[in-house]
C-alpha cells in the first residue's frame, strides 16, 4: 500500500503566528475595520480568513482612511513607508517579523559605518523592498545569483558587507556568498545567518522527506517565497514536487497508487490545509499519514506592547 509522510517541522513559523495574532487581536481590541498594508503573510487562505473578520488589505499607506489603524505586514517596510504613515497621523502597529527587523538593523549599521551594503534577495519581493528601503535609494546593491556578483560596481572593495533576505534557498544563497567572498575577500558577513531558522529547518526537513518520497506536495501560496524554495529543494533532491494552495489544486495524475507521497507546508500555510490534503488522500484510498520528524522547533515571539 502507498505511504504518506507528513514532515516536521512544517507550516507556521513564529513570525507568521505573531503577525496573524496581531491582526486578530487588533480586531478584538479596536474593532473592525483594521487596515493592513499588503498581505499580512503570503497565504491566500489566511488572508481570506482575516478579511472575513474585518481586516482590509490595501496596497499603500495612502489607501488607508484618515484616523484609521494601519498594520504593517510581517515582511517589513521601508523608512519612507513609515514616514508616510507618520505624516498621515495614522495609528500604526508593526507586525514585521523580528528576524526581518534584525536584518534591517544590520544593514543600517553597515550603511552608517560607510560600508557598501549588498543584499542577497529577489527583486520585487516585499521583504527586499522593505530591507533596501532602510537606507537612501540607490545605496544598497541587490544580487540574486552568483552571476550578478561580477556586475557589481563598488567604490572601495575593502569596505563591503552583505545581508540576505530571510526566506531564501540555503544552498543557492551559499553559492552567491561564495561568489561574493571570491570577489571581495574581506567582505563582512552577518554575525548570525540572516536566513531564518524556520526557512532553514523546513528546507532540511524537505530534503529528508524527498529522500523517502516519490512525489512531494508543498502546501503554500504561489507568491510565498519560502514555499517556492521548498518545492525547488524537493525537485533538486530528485523528486516530483508541486506547490498547492490546498487539496483543490491536486491533480490525480501527479502520482500512482504505489507512489510514496510526502507532504510539507510553507511557513505561512496553516495546519488546517495540511489536514485537508491528508483527508483528500485518505478518501481516495491512500494510507493514513505517518510523521517524519526531522528537527525540533520551539521559537516564539511576543506581541507588540499595545496588544499584550
């Protein structure tokens, strides 16, 4: 009979848990509506659930009405976004993940020291826009792959530092760092790795899951960086892998009845979706899932003081 493996850790990380709880608590304390700049986390199911409770998702600060409560998403925002909220006199609650804030502070420290800061990340991602926006426009250089490193132009090759987006592929980022260290032997690195614990743990777990599976289903939305990286990790390990929002996206032709199926979930995907996928498989005669535990996780982040 087929084997279905549920890998641990998977799903919500501490930063996502905190961001969602901030919106829910703000609705309880201040009442609906509360306005959220961009998706609080990149998950369709989560966003729709919060909309139903009274959260209104907007593109920019200017879309929030006067005197409203505005929440910044877990991905963080630039200094210009903060100042535009200040100018409007909006009441702001910041749901930026503390691990993203750590990267912001690192970048700022290097910039103030006169170092040329290089950010490893994906252009256009909200976290990258927020991180680059901690320093004046044009002062931070962005690279996403080793080939980008040769194109960099810096004033002083001895005064260079790098930081990274928190949700990158650990392996891909190592290649970019190696290219940077080859070109700039004295480049300064973060004191502790910027890729967050949850991203690293889920990628390590998916590697082990893929080694024991024929097909891997990664539950997560298409615009979720960390979920896309999980699918790529599984594929690189020689597995067929699919990124799905939920069981409605599964195509029966993806696997045979004798295939070993692995299930993981991105850091912004709720456990209820994992349960629904497991039930979908069981209803079609697949085995009840077994747990494959790879790493322990016990990280938590406290809420902002105004919501405690």
